[in-house]
């Protein structure tokens, strides 16, 4: 794979490995595992990119086959997603909760405008903004063509 892929091995409790596992969405119980990661760089900005998750016994041949599947366009990206515990139409204080698995279908409806808050639980600013966002949702509840939504950016991946 020399010159065709960057192979990253992580799975220890050392800090750089833990950070890489968090970026890739790897949980402790998934180790050992293998992911192909195709970072993107659009207009000078670094993006987390797209991950492809390998499932099965990790051997030289199985990893090579996995990479060849990527090159031939036969792999689906791996997307982290919380479980949708409420119906997609359910709201909490006027704000719809969206998860990674339903993001595209919910947000690409031409009959609705979408206002989306991507939050992370570790950010004090994200936590402060939740109450402001909730008040905004209450004020705009009468706008029938607008859906006000939020998604946990640490637990869900989205494309599009």
C-alpha cells in the first residue's frame, strides 16, 4: 500500500492513541479494529474526512482486500450515530433531535427550511447556547416552514 494509503494503528491508552481513537470514533470495546480514513482538505481547512470500518479477522490479505474495495468504490462510509430513541418528528421544547443515521433524510426536504445547532457536551459555550436556542425555537414555533433541530457532534457523523 506504499504511496496509496496511510495506515494508522491505535489502541493503547497512550494519550496520542486515545486522541486518534476519539477522532476516528473508535470505542475501547471495538479494539482490535481497522479503519481506512480518507482525510479531506478543502480550501486550506482540515476536515475529519470519511472513515471506512473493517469488520472481520485482521490479516494482511483481508486488509488489502478491504483497501481494494475502497479503491473500486465498493465500500460504504462508516458513520457514528446515536440510536434514534424518539420518533423523528418528536420535539423537545420545540427543538427536534437529529442523529447521524437520519440526518440526510431529515435535512434534505425541499419543503422545509432547517436551522441546525451542532453541539458538543464538553463545550461550555455549547451548553450555554442550548438555552438561547430553546428560546429561539419557542419564538419561531409558529413558522410552519421552519424546523429547528440539534445534533450531538461528538456522537454523530454526517455527510451533506
